[in-house]
DNA sequence: GTCTATATAATGATAGAC
DNA sequence: GTCTATCATTATATAGAC
C-alpha cells in the first residue's frame, strides 16, 4: 500500500501530472490552461509542453496514469477486484483524486477511460456470475445488461457526487462519507419496492410493451 | 402535447438555441464555437451574439429553456411528476435533446441545472413518502438521502448513457431502448441481493463502522 | 434583424539561452 | 532540464453598413 507521497519527493514530471489530475476534473479541460497547470506545479509553461509534447499529450498521460493505477489497485485486491466492497474505500485511501478524475474522464471522449469502463463491466459480470452460483445474488434474464446498468449507476453516482453532497451532505469521495453511504446503497440494492408495487409496475410495462 | 416542431417554423432565435442545445452536449462548450453554432442554425456568427449578448448568455438561455421545459412537462403530468414512470418516456417523446442536455448540464457548473436537481430530489422525496404510506415503497431511516442517491443513480445513468449504449446496445434516450431498460431497472430496484449476502454485508459494514 | 469586416484577447506551441 | 520571450492561431466580441 503506497501512502500519500509528499509532493517534494516527486519528479517534476509527476508534479505536473498531479497538478493536471487535480485541475482537469475541477476546472474542465479548457479552463485548465497550460499556464495554470504550470503555476500549480511550480514550473514554467514551457516545461509542461517540454515534458508532454502538447496539452493533449498531458491529458493522455493523465488518462493512462489513472487507468493504470486503477488496474494496479485491482490486482492488489485480495477479493473480487474493483467490485468488492473494500475497493472503493481503498482507492480513496490512496487519493480521492483518482476517483474524481475517472468520473470526469468518463464524461469526456476518453478511449482509455472507456476501455477501463468496459473492463469493469466485464469483471463485474464475472463476479456477479460467481455470486449467483454461490447464492448471494439473484439471477437475471439479461445479466450482462443488468450488471452494466448497475455499475453505471454506481459510477454515475460518482460523476454527480457534487450534487449528492450538496443535497445530502454526503461526500462520496471521502471515507467518512462512504461509510454513511454504504448502508443506504445496501438498502437500495436490497430493493425498495414492495411486492404490491412490483405487480402493478410489471403490468404497466406489459401494457406499454 | 406539443409535437416535434419543424425547424422552419421557428424564430431565428429559437433555431440558434436549438443548435446550441444540440451542440453543447455533443461537442462540449468550447468546441461548440459561435461559428459552428451559427452555421448549424444557418445564420452568421454575429447574429448569434446579437441575440444572446455573449456565448455565455446563449448557454444560460439554453439552461433556462431546458429547465423551464422540464418544469412544464412535470406540470402537464397527470401522475406524480418527474418521478412517475411515464415521465421520462414523455420527455423523450418531445425530444431526446432535452434529457441529453440536462445530463450534460449536470456535469458542468450550472446553477439552473443544480436548482432543478434539487427540485427533483424534493419532489421525489414527497412522492416516495406518499408511496411508503400507500405501502408501495419500503421505508428508510434516512429517506431524504436514500431518495437523493437513488435519483442521482438514475440521472447518472443518463450522464453515462454513451457507455451504457456501447456496452449493452441500449439507448436510454430512445423509446425502444427505454422499453428494454425498464424491466432491468425494475429488477435492480426490486433488489438483486439474496438474504445470505445481505447478512454478511451487514456484518462487514458493522465491522468497518 | 441580419450581414461583413475587424479588433482584441488568450492560448497552445516554438526557439533559443542557460 | 528549465526558463524567458515570442509566434501563430483561434475565439469571442464589436462596429457599422444594409
């Protein structure tokens, strides 16, 4: 488990990347100008381009870094990988920056982020399959889609975390916030519909179909 | 029910706004230059600024329009408003543009969109409260948060709709796609956890807390 | 209301010294 | 590796004619 590294110990290249990792999700790509990134990293604008070739190159480096780091975290995981309950809190343990960046990258055209998304879905399907066999999770007529949608919902929650925090006070990228959210998520995925509603909704869908 | 209006019947101002409504979510704010918007609307760049003062003014006009339109759709609704099952399909009936724009706006700093989000949560809480009394929905220790999170998950799904479509083939902003998604969402919100897992997860949370 | 032409500002990127 | 100075491009916004 790598602990929070001091900025002073990092190479200049890493400091620049970390500055971008912070700024892109916070300000968006265009408002995070090379000058602003350079200032945050404590270097000159020219050096940013020197290290990454172009601003787009910097962005790709950030994408690759975050995606790679997520894969490493998955491999470190003793349990089921990205889908096991402790994964999110561990990645938050390293840094909320990682999760926030991924959430942001998923809302932009990022091939790296999209590939990671696909991997997460594929892995989640496997884990779910196994869990079904073990009698932990209910089966489905369309397990692939259900899993993909369920995972998208969780990641979507991360994408909208600012709104969630504003309304509920829960900071999903924070360990304390995640602890508050856990039982609520558990409640939701345990089912919030009573049998009566299920029947009438099922009929509505049949009528509409 | 207002049906799809022909572009030719609209005022120039409305045509410009519609062009932006399309472009902002598709290309992002910065790549949607005034020139591109003007071209799509079939007018000169100067006229865009003449009508909306600035590009930022155009963006605010779009936000206001979408948010207002959503409120109108809610008022038209005979049932529980934005949270009733038919609402989404009806708003898609008018135009997928509306939903796509809202999803995008929620990922940018939009006061209008944030306010709408808050309203949707407040309304959902009310509807859920009523549904609990009617025995349709299960109660909660923290109903506000649970409802906010559940709504965020649904909206988050809209935000990540491109990924959902890539992986499952389901286009959530399309009537046919929504019909495919409905039973899956029903399945999810009915609960996908078996009692065995619930117990062990509950213990895990207790241990972590 | 609508267009064309232009001013102005900011940004990504380059060149060259150290 | 790092900085300063500068270029070239592009975008928003304005001015004024029609």
